[in-house]
C-alpha cells in the first residue's frame, strides 16, 4: 500500500500543501470542476425560485439540497457543513437548521481495506491483535468506522479505523478552499471580522488534529484526568499497544445513546440526573478546566448504568446514572482570561446588566474594541429579556441563538472560531437534554452551578466576580446575595459552611479591607440598620451554621490567616 507524499504531515501546513499541488494542477482542475458542477444546480435552483417568486415556498427544499450536495462531496465538505451549522452570522436560519442534521453518517468502506489498514499500521495480523472482531463495522462516519472486538487478554474494545485515501482528499480540498478564500473574500458580504484565509487555516488545523488518532487518545486521557474525581462521567480507557495515527483501540462502552429514550427508561436510568450530568460537566469543561469536547452529538454521548467501582474505588455517594463521552478528536482549549469572562457574561446576563454584557462581548471577540456599544445595548436587552422571560428558568439556548443570529445582521457582531465550537456544543447538549425531558430548562442546572462556583470562590478572580455581583453602583445588593444562596441550594448538595469559612477568611484578610468597609456601610445605609435583610439571609443559612459547626469553621478560618489579622481588622 503506497504512502501518499503528504502522509508525513502530522500538522496542518498550508505552504507544504500548496507546494505539493502547485506541481499537480490537473488534480486541482478536476476537483474544481466536480465542485462547480455539484453546486451549479443548487445556485440555478435558487435563481429560478427568485424568478418564479417561490423562494419562500422552496427554502426548505433548497436547504435539503445543499445538505445532500455536501454529503456527496465527501468528508471535507461534511465537516464544512457542520462548522457552518454553528455560524448564525454567516448562514440563513433555514439553511442553518438543515445543516445541523449532518451527523457524519456515510456508507462503510470494505472490511478487507479496513483490516489491511489495521495490519499495516500495527504491523501484526488482525488475528494476532484481536481474539475476535465484528464481521462488519458497528458505526461509520465521514472520517472512519468502528468495529467491536475483544483482545486476547479478554477486554472488550472498540477499534476505530480511518478511511483510506483520506489525506489526499482533505489536503486537495483545503488547498482549493484557501486559494478561493484569498480572492473571494473581498466580494462576499460576510461579517467575519478577520481574514477569510485564517478561518480556512483554523479549520485545517482542527481537521488534522481530528484525523490523528494518537492525538485523540491523548485528548481522551487529559479529559479523563479532569474528571477523575467525578464518578458520574465515564471516559473509555485507551489501549496504546493497539493504536497508531490511523487506528485507535479503546474500551468498549456498554450504554445507550442519549436519544434512545425508551431504552434509557427500560434500564431504569434517572433521566433528570443524566441531564444534570450533561449540563454540569459541560460547564465544568468551559468554566473550570478550559478543555472542552467540541462535538457532543448523539453518537458521542452514552447513558450508562452506574458501575459499582470507578477506577477501583467505590464512589463516595450513590449515583443512579453515568454519562460516557467518546470521540475526542475535536477538542479545544480556553485560556484563563476567557474562562473568567464567560463567568462574567453569565452573571451579567442573569442580573440583566446589559452594558456590562456588551463589554463582555468585546472581551470575548464578538465585537471589535473600536465598536460603539451604546446602540447595541438596547438590542441585547431586547433579545435576552425575551429569552429570560419571567424567570431565568424559562431560558432556552436555541431560541436565544436564533434571535441572536438576526441581531448579527444588524450590528457588527462576529463569531470567533473558538466560540463557534462552544455554541455548537451548547446547542447540541441542550437539544439532547430536551430529547430526554421536553420540559427541561438549561438554567435550572446552569445557574445553581455558577452560583455555587461564586459562593465557594477559591481564587481571587472568582472572589472579585462575587463582589461585582453583590455591589452595584457602590451599593450592596442584599437581594442578589439572597438569590445566589437560594439558587445554589436548588443544586441539592450545596453546603454553605465552607463558603462561610472562605468568606470569613477573606473578610479578615488585607484583601477584604474594602469589603469590611462596604458591609458596614450596607448595614447602616439610608439611616437605618438593615436587620430585615440580615434576618432573611440568616433564615436561609441557619441550618448549615449550627453553633458547633460555626465555631469550628471560624477556628479553621483564623488558622489559615497570618498573625497580622488583628492589625488588619483594626486598620479596617
């Protein structure tokens, strides 16, 4: 089996790809003609619809036609369709809905070819590698297919095999896309905010990461490490002796697709707990770890009956369901600044601080720093006020993105490439949750998580954000503290005592000097002592703050502080 000259590329290299095809122009010409003829009927159909005034009547037909064209053009264009399905700033709403249906479902390639790839990559026969292997693939996608097998040592495994000749197809398409981006960009009415070739390069980089199965294995192990203390999240083990850049052998997951609600019910799995696992693990990926799964479609998430042991240890608390993540080819990393700004944005959204929310959009890259945000603030308020409704629990992420996509055509918004993946992840996870429970509201789980994170803020950044929540225009917001405690309690396992201990430590530290003064002002402002507000908060937390526990927490807080505590208090 001859190796393609570009097969040595492990990372996307636009210059190396361009050099290779510069000396093979006939490949570029032939592929270009194929692409042009594929899209010609689609473009002509759109024009005929306009002439006959049937554009509105045929819009869903044309959207379906576009999806079928992308599938016929192969893996690169299926991936393009998936990427575009997260770009409401680039794609019409009716096309957007059709592109979200792309789930990488393609006919499998022959077993003989798949087994030949396994043997050439692992340098042993299939019989030597596996005690048994399924006669046909159990799943097929645009980039590869999966077999169910058993090792000679007895472990049941999934064997993922990459499609043949994948690299030539991908590199040829990427070369053409980059060339087209260079001369098409000035003529396209797209609100990109940056060079179109950079988008192609970002896409190429992610695609190369996804087709490197050793990289996927490393991603899986990093993801597993992040969730090592959460028995509700399952990540399959990687069998490195049976892996290469084009073959991945991993633990077989015994579970049910999240869309298979009947089987989940038959298995007696707690559907509400599955939803909570999905939402909280998604928020942990974005706001704590910064390393997130960017492709959580129904084929990549499984409901599982809880195992008696996790990594050889019994879980501390009984669990009624587990969720397994698979397919770690498409992952991304957020830096600390972005994670902090995301927490800010959630807090500002909940508190309806739309001026601050607009500034968050600038920090996150949705708006350029030179944009005048004043006319944008009322538009944001209109979109998110309707989305939040009477209660934060009425929030629907998909509805919000639809409204937001319309806003993007009126104001200079853009979707940074990283956030295209985040939006895709959030919309998909909410859709899966609604499949399990149609009455599900994402903020019923999300906001208690954020509230708990703020109240147990272990870092100076989170403590600063808590202060931003509790103070507005220099005045202490008693109702916000009440709301935070109340909402955090809906999580079911929130203990206020550690928060009280952290709060006391902070209050008595040099860092808490400002807060000490502001609390004194808050207790006595408007020429009265605010006993009613204090009493309401006490009623919320008194069960947690029993005298014995409170004394121990105070001693623990004082033990953490320096001998200068007394001086700091006197200076306050």
